[in-house]
C-alpha cells in the first residue's frame, strides 16, 4: 500500500510506463499520417482540431489506463473493418467479419446487446450479492463501449463510401447521437467505477443507458434511422465535430448524476443501504458528475452560439433548442450555486438531480418531438 501511495505521489511524467509512451507515439504517427494523406481536404480549423486531439488524448490515456486500452482496441478493430471494405460498401453484406462483427450497423447492434447484458449482470450481482456478476457487468460494459466506438468510426468511413460529398462525422442525427450518448454515459460511469472502487452503482446507471438503447432500437426499426443521409447545409461545418461531442459529455454526466441521485434517495430510506456507498460518497460523486457535465455543457453552448453566428448570422435566436439548452444550463448552474455557496446538501440536491434528468431529456429529445425551429433537422 505504501508503495502504491508513493507511486501516485510522483509527477505524472515520472509515473508513465513504456506502454503509455507507445500509445502517445501511435497517436502522433496517426495524426501525421492523417495530415499527410488527407490534409489537402481539411481547412485550418479541422487541422487544429486534429492536432489538439493528440495531446488531449495522450494526457487522458496517461491518467486512465482503461482509456488507453480502449483507444488501442477501437483503433485496431475500426482499421480492420475499414480495410475489409476495399472501397466497396456492398462488402458489408459479403465479407464475413463485416457482416457479423465490424460493419457499423453490426457493431452498434453488438453494442446494444452488450449493454442489455451488462444491465442484467449488474442487477444479478446487486440482488444476489455476487461480485462475479458485477465484475461481468463491468467487462460487458467495456465490451459494449469498444463495439459502439468501433461502429461509429466505421460508420464515418462508410459515409464517404456512400459519396464523397456525403461523408461526415457520425454525430449528425438522433440515431448517431443516441449511440454517442450511450457510450459517453457508460465511459463516465466506468471512470467513476474505478475512481471510487465500487461496481454497485452499475445496476442503476446502466438502466438509463438501456433506456437510450431501447429508444435507439425502436428508432432504427421504425424509421430506418441507420441509413446514412447527406448533411443539411447548416450541419456542414467543422463546429459539429466539437460542439456535439462536448454537448453529449454534458448530457451523459447529467444522466449519471440523476441515477446517483436515485441511489442516494433509496439509501436514505434504508433500501440497499448495506450494498451501496455511503451517502457522503454518493453526494461527492453526484457533485463531480454535475460539475464535469456543466463545464462541458457550458463550452458546448458557447460553441453552439459561434456556430449559429456562422450558419444563421446571429449568435442567438431563441429557437426552442437554444431556449431549452439555456434552461438546462441555468438548472445546473443553480444546483452548483446552491451547493457551493449556500451549503445545500442532502435530499434536496438528490431530487434536484433526478428532476434535472427530465429537463435534460426534454431538451435532448422532447424539443425534437413536440417543437420546431431552426434545429428541425433533428425531428422524429
């Protein structure tokens, strides 16, 4: 224990292992290859995003070995899938590994199945007090994240096979962003699972992910949402590459905080109290999730305003999507204000986090279902 503590007290660079440096080297080589091969098709902003991604991903991988392994596995599987196409989209139904594992639709299908299996494993572990079942749930969650990110990257390539003018990053419609939401929420949970050394919360966090996956499957089967479509003019911008992912880090963190709020309320009533972390630990986790979500959502809102100015000539038009984004921002700004400056604790904050998920859900999905405006490209 003393050796571990001493190691964690070292500066970050001195704690790095050869595998960490290898991961950074591969990131640099990958960025160099992308610039050399496709730089002529990128504008200055896109090159800047690519170059900024290298140090950002390196530092994240250094701090969390699981993320480093995830990036390596997803890169290997995605490149394998891409190489099997040989420039022909029809091979998605012809090549064995594409048809059953690595095409975007198949990989995302595996993601959905694995998330459902992980949810069942976590609940079995919680109710049967089985550490093995809970560990299995974690492994299945990691596998689902690998499959989902692989599917998104392969889908990105597939969009260019559909047509050079169709190709785009896969975060442009409800199908794609529901995949992204599920993956980010799961990744945030896995980070906090390691940080707090407990798998007991997985049963509840995976419920909200399974709900998103259930909607994704319904949307796919009833709307053929998996079909790759050309971007509408307003979305043909480099802003989409950074605005949408930042937005969904916020949504994922807020969803995580809501499920922690549910657990806090149950524990306070003596339900599963002996199986769950203590209320102060849950409060700390809830606060950290909301703080992370608020930071990313703030950045996303600012980026969205800049994107709106470029696309529509004004930073703000009180479009329904913009208005509800502001409501979400104000809701969590008030939550943080009440906790940090007024000392609010306990049930009020837990209930607030749970109700916050309703607000987020309407901003995320309800606006698309019931309202119309400049963001109508996202309607059901």
